[in-house]
C-alpha cells in the first residue's frame, strides 16, 4: 500500500512541475489565437506564479488545520477544474483567471504532498521517498517543454491544459482509496486569512503595475498607481503578521539572516532565470521560426544539464568550496551564462549560438536551487523548517512573476505592443537587452551570498540530492 501512496504523491509532484514548464512552448500560439498583446502574454505564466506563491503559506496552514488528505484531494480537484477552464478559454481574461486558480490548486497540493510523505514514511524510507519526489519534480521540468511542444504541435495549445483534467480526476479517485484518512476533525481556527489575502493582492498589484506600465504609461493609475498600492499592501502585510496570533510568516524568522538572504537571492534568481526561459522561447519561435515541437526539443539540453548539475557537480563543489563558496560560484556562473544566451541572440543568428549559454545555465541553475534551500534552513530551529521552506518557495514564485513583468517591459520598450508581430530585428533587440539586464542582476545577486555565515558545513554535501525536492523552475 505504501508503494501505491508514494506513486500517487510522486505523480502530484510531477503534475505541479510539468504544468509550470509545459506552458512556455505554447505561449506564441496562445497569444496569436486569444489576442494577447506582446506585453500581456506574460500573464499566462505570471498568473499561475502569483496564485501559487501568494497562497502557499495559507495552503501549508490549511494542511495543518484541516488535514493533509483533505487538502490534497481539494488541491487536485481545484487544479483539474481550473485546467479544464483554461483549455476552454476563448479570451485572455478567462485564461488568466484560470491560471490563478490553477496556482491556488498548486498552493494546496504542494504542502499537502510533503506532509503526506512525512506522515507516511519514517527513517531511511522517508529520505528515499523525498529523493524520489524530488526526481519527479526534476523530471517534470525536463518533460514539460517537450510535452508542451508535442501537444501544441499536434493537438493545439488547448490540450496543454486539457491533459491535466483526466489525470487529476484519476488522482482524486486514487487518493480517496489509498491515502489514510486524516486523524481528528476539522480545526477551523488559526488561519491568518487577512494576511494571505493582503499578501496575494499586494503581489498581484505589483505585477499588474509592471505589466501595465508600458501599455498605459508609467505615470498612469494602472502603472504607478498599481505599483504604489501594491507596495502599500505588502507593507500592510508585515504589520498584520506582527499583530496576528497565528501569522503565516512568524516575524522572528524575518530576523534570521541566512533565511532572509536566501529569500532575497531566490527572488532575484527566479526573476532572472524564469525570464530567460520566456526570452529563449520567444527568440527561437518568433525570431528563428521554430515550431512548438522544435522549441521544446531546443530546450532539452538545458533541462538535462540542470539534473547533471544537481546530481553530479553540486556534491563535488560543496565538498571543495563549502556551501557559501559553492553558492557564490553557482549564482555567478548562472549570471554569466545568461550573458552568453543574450549575446547569442540576433535576427540572423541560429540556435547553435544559444546552445552553449543554455547548457551552462542549466548546469549552474541545477546546482544553485538545491543549495538555496539547504542554506535557508541552516540557522532555523527544527520545528520551523517547514515554514522557512514555504517562505523561500513563496519568494521564488513571486520573484518569478515580478522579474518576468519587469524584464518583459524592458524587452518591449520601444515596440508598439498593441500592434501585431514586430519585425525580427526589433523584437530580438529587445529580447537581447532584457537578457543583458537579467544577467547583470543575477551577477549582482551573487554578492548576496557573501552575507551568509562563513562557517561551512561540508558534511552536508551528500544530503543535497534530497534537497532538490519539488518542481524546478
């Protein structure tokens, strides 16, 4: 029975990971058929990230209060229904709303899956289960672009969403049969709902302001107004957490230097690497003319390289340079790799000029993400490791949405975003500029690592394979 339970939980990790990556390849087709502008197309990615990141902490608390199996089943159902709505969408607003709800389902599913693993397995079996769960997330990151390319090429972009519906339905049926019933009843108290709503609304407004600025003007209510209101709501979130009896983010954790540093670093990394994915797909499809299938295959070397980086290079680097040295090297290498990708973009260029940069970016990104989670919990008490990881994951998702919005605005600067497709020379110029900016930000982010305590825990290197759990970006 435990094997069936583990298979189901591994499947959940795979679904979360593949859904984040599968949609990139379909973006040009979605934009053309539904009428997204060059500036607003990013909402297909960002809406999911905002919903996921903004409600992740609340999802974790719901698991504790209402039961892991109940929230697991609810998360699957929400995710599946939202996927069905996304495939049926006939206009941009409906698809964006469906993606937000998909992210909400993911925010429920992710912590429930972890809790079920921890509650079902003990000792070495738990470690093996977490490792397999992590492999599933990494596999989803690899399979996502290829699956998206095949599905979009032969069935249409709608099936990128439709495919989730029968899979999640089957998982719901399996969960009700193989997962143990939650112990105890419902515990409705202890939810910091105001904090969750304010944090999500604030993050959404910041992203909305960054997306709307190029179209409506940076001095408009949709631009500067949304940014100001979003910033005020995020400041209000901090005040709410300080006064809440059951805060989503205990204020004392925000005083842990290593945790706050890693939250800032993952915010920067996700914002830049996530954007490089977007820029890469726009370049190979809109500039180089690749089909959806070709674009998915073109991304495969980076996905494979990320697994090699995490599994093979990371333990060696930590054993020789320590956690801080390895993390600095990895982030710096990722930034320089982004610069190589940007340098390879040109209207008359080819995929082969991009290949070295994306391979090295995969290697370094694969090393960096596990180390961020490893370093973030170094100074956190054992009883608060879960909420610390959730804080880092929240920063990861929100950073991806904010970074994408900001850098797509850079890419589209000077273009008529309301018009049709821009000439390749104009489009690639903006993509290249955004790539250079992303590279500069990532290189600067490497120096955040120097804030970490210099005491290195080299003996933790063998455990890094288990740290790479969850969906990779």
